[in-house]
C-alpha cells in the first residue's frame, strides 16, 4: 500500500518516551531527595567510600525484591512468595558455594532455582488461570519448606572474599544495581518486555493486537524469581552464611516499596524507576528514623502511615481534577 | 475479481440461540461496504467471524477466493485483515507510537527499533491527522483521539482489508471528516473496507455497497446507488410480532409520577420529561446514547442535576438509592448477572433482599415470614421449583423474573426497567409484558428502556428516543412505528451532510 508515506526517521523517540515516564514519579524523586539530604545530614559518613558502600548494601536486596514485585504487579499479578524465594536463594548459595560447585556453580544454581521456580509459578498462574495471590501464598509455604529442608538451621558458608567483595568496603553492590537496571532497560526495549504493560493493562486488546500475552506474563514471573534468589545470594554474602527464614520480611516490604513507587495493583500502572525510588525511600525512612532514635514500634507505625499517604495522595489529586 | 475477504452462508448460534443464519458477504478491493442493522442484528458476530475471533457453525470464510479451513486472529493478520473494534485495544501507559506498533514492532538485534517505529508510526498518524508527539502516553488523550490512534494502529499494519466497527461514535466532526477522506483514499488504493455505522448520512456519503442484517439474516446485499435513507431503515426493521404482545389498551390517567426539567446525568443533558401515572413510557435509541444514565439519574444511583423535579409528589430528585426506594422507585438493571442478582445465593434470598429491613421481628429476620412471602411471590410470577436453589440454576428468563419480583413486596409506584427482556425466552417475555401492562393499569408508572424496537412499539404509550444524550423525539402512541423510532434514533430525518 503506497499511500502510507515513509516519514523521515525520528531517532529521538526512545529518549522522549523515557523522559515522559519521569513525569509521574517527579514528586516521588523529590521526596527521596529530601530523605537523602536528611540522611546525609544525620550521617555525614555517607560521602566516604565505605559509608556509601554500606548505604547501598543496605538498600540493594530491597531494591531487587521491589523490582521482583513490581514486574509482577505491572502484569496484573502479585507474589507472596518473594520472601521465601529470597531465603531459598540464600541457603542454596550458602550450601553450594563452599562445596565442589564453587562460586560460579553456586551462582548458577541460585539463578536456575529462581528462574525455574518463577517460571513454574507463572505457568500455574497464567496457563491454569488461577489467582496469583493464592498460588504464590501456597508457593511461599512450599519454597519456604524447601529452604528449611536444605538448611534446617542457619549455617553453610560463603567464601570470605566474595563476602568482602559484595558486602565489604567497596561499592560493588551499587555497580551491580546499575548493571541490573541496565539489563532491565534492555529487556524493556525488547518486544516481549514492552508487552508487559499491554498484557497487564489491557490483556484482551493486547491479545487481539498480536501480543504474546501469556508468554510475557510467564517471563515476568521467571525474571521475578531470578531477582528474588539473587537478592538471597546477596543477603547470604552479607551475613557470611545461610539462614532459611532470613527473607521473610521481604515479601511485604517488596509490596510496600512497589506501592510507594507508584505501582498500581490493577496492572500496567507505574514504572520500574518508581519502584526503585520506592525501595530507596523505604530503606532511607528506616535509617533516618533509626538515627532519630525512633523506637521500633514508632518506626513501624510511621512506615505504615507514610505508605497509606503515598497511595492516597495520587487518589486525592485524581478526585480534584 | 475475487473478493479479498468473504463469508459464504455462515451461521452462528450461542447456546442454541441463533445469531446469524446463512449470511453471505463479499468485500471487494476498492469498495467501502456498509454493514447495517439494529442492535443485536448480528453485526459484531459477523465481524468476529470475518476476523477469526469466532468460528462459524456452518458456512465458510474465504480469503482471495480460497476457503480458509480454520480462521484465527493470527491468520487474519497475516492475510492483511485489520479490525478497528468498538472497545479500544490500547494501553494507557504506553506512548502513541508504542501502542501503534504493538504486536508488530520493527526489530533490530532483538530490540524494538524505535527509530523505525517512529518513522512508521508517524506516517500512520499523519494519515489520521494525529499531530500529538509520538511519545505522548495514550492515557493523556481524549476518547476521540484514542479512537484515531486505534485507526492509525490498523493502518500501521498496512491492511488489505480494513473493518471499522462504529469508528465515528466518539469522533468530533473534524475527526470524522479526516476519517472519511482517508477511507476515500484507501479505497483508491484498492483496500477493501467494511464500515459499520449507525449514522445513515455518513453511510450514504461514504459507502458504495450495503449489506443489511435483521435478526441474523441478510435482508439486503446491494449497491447503495439509488437507495435512500428511508429505504434502508425499512430494510432493518419490521418483524412479525405474532401474539407475543398483549393487546394494547389505554390505561393512562392524568396524574404525573415523575416530572423533571433541565435534567442532566452522565451523558444526558438538559432533558425535560413527564412520566404519567398509569403509562408505560418507552426509552428508545441506539445502545449507549445515555438512556441508562437517564434511569440511573432518576433512581439516584449516579449524580444528577435538575432545574426542577417532582417525584411522586415530592419535589427534588431522590439523590440516593434508599431515598428513591422510599419514594416508591424501583430499578431493575440490565446486567442481571452482575447488578440484578446474587447468583450463588438462594432464589429466596435474592427475592427478599430489598425487603430484609421490612420483615423485622425484634429487629431480627423472620425466616418464616420470608419463606411465606417468597412462596407468594413465586406463585404470583410462576417461578417454579425449590426456592433454596442458587439463583444461577434458573434460566435467564426466570432470573429476570426474580430480579423483578424482589421489588414487588415494596409495592413500588414507578418501575425503572433497563432492557428487561434481553436474552429472555419468548414465553417469559410475554409474561413480563403482561406484568408491565397490568402494573400500568393499576395506575403506576413504568419506564421501559429497551433495545428491542418492536417491544417499544407494541407495549408503550409513548416512546422517548434518545440520541447523543438528548431526547430527540417523543413519539405518541398514534405515531408509534419501528420506522419512526429507528429513523429518530439514527438521525435519518435530519438533513445533515456527514461532516
């Protein structure tokens, strides 16, 4: 059909789209910045290499699980098994890396476990059309049980040099996070990655447009599993050993971070940069309140109030419009 | 020349209910083919068969003159068939360009080639007059602009066959003009176009050939040359009512049940309406012109404004559902599965739901009194069988009777009915009609919103025809005919060039 002319290529489209995605999270970025400044004032050590390293290390696993949760929420799903998957990743790392598999083999085992568990969960949710919240709740029991089978009580070991590299005085965690974010950008630039949004927000329309909706959703679960066990490996490196219940708190914190970051529960709403900012905000909030001498109870209450506020403010704005 | 896409003698039934019977249609290159028919005539089903979303029970779909054994959406795409559906297939959070290309992105090293995508999406946007930046999220656009993105998305795929299902329903006059010009050019390029619209003027101006469906059968397949709008309306309507409808007898008495001036709610604007006691007032028009908002607004289920209003002698609108109930208003929704009934709960619970507050004994529910009431209602409406069964065990017709029955203990003065006979069998329809007439004869008011034109003609004392949020015509009993309603609904009598 020749009537459709071939317009001059506009090379800037990708960057314009990226810039547009910032609009929704600008105010969040400002809040994060404010907390960062507060943190820097309370803890000037942030500007030393080791201070910066410690700071990113405390944020890094939360950032990974926030991404793991956000990618599922973007497809309209959710996972209650993230904490258990983190634990499983930690015990696999702690039991394999010191053994004959070595570090590379252990890391591969961790990655395979994450991808496999994620893909299996995704398959059950997507192909059998079962509710994600129920499947992943059941999954959390199974995965948590498996972690306990592998390592009934804290133990195992992570080679000391790996612990030093990841959780020592070098900002390796920050570098890793940058790599993960770049990989995510790469994935989102593939047709399958970009389909995530359509599959989450308008699955019927997406299917009619030729989008492999089911594949996009299963892939999201697999990636989510990989990010979770990866977070587990890092946590094991931080502590130098494996603990079969160490990940438990990450399930709800991952949801909290994603929600703070503006990810909606209905699918297709929000951005990964938002979820990352949400996880950073959560991490900063905890540190700042600790420095300010809040009691743990007050910390939890404040955390809860801030999360409700973060969800309510956009709603109020919508009503006003 | 072989048609690019054709259906030969296709039939389709849903749950034994025939929707299409032995229908044929052939889309020729370089021709804009109109598909006309009333609500429920089978137009959408025919589109779904042509695009592979459904498969016919009998008959064949042909592409380039060759029968396709098993048409699927994927095959249809490969064959260059693009459909612009009524419900949009867009993703609000993605940009215009990403939406246009989705499912068919240009790739480079496995990644979306944004440069190529921008070029091709820009070209498609230019054709439909979309000048917003390609990076604009679709969620920021108005409904009309989204419709244009949807059309650009179809064009991006360079279709040989373009099927448009009511593309202009949400477009402004300027956008409609751009679209009609565009379709003219595409036609010149040899594209086969199937155009579904309820705007007859548009069809007359744009199309060369017409297929008319009525109750699932094809009543016309001919050139539009020498056909006038009135002739087309005649081809769409006219059904032998048989003895389905009770004999009409005047029952109107001079009183006014509801009287509103300058009423606005949802899509409806500035409506003046008087609903008399003892009358059945029909609300007609094409689906989705605001009729439902009229009922819901009167019922207080959505916000409504009026200059003045009187409801059963009380001035002002009820404003919320409990007040409306207290004023004697009852509403029976169209979607009985979602709004009318609680399907998994027993029939008796459904019947008693509006009355729970009315059977207090020490402020507790009296099961005995409820059972008695339930039996009375069931006898009255001839609902048979155990009332403890879940409501979903009933047929559609009987479910509708339960949805009606639950209001009867309230003794309502005004019944607001939203398409009460949709998907209801003939026997039950007749029972419902008898009930409504009896209700009116008892000096109460019935407001009957219906997508079934014969029903409006044979049952109502007056019919208000709604179009684009306004009551465009009030047809009195003497002048009631299907043709009168359909031409008012389609704006056929208004001499306005498709702008």
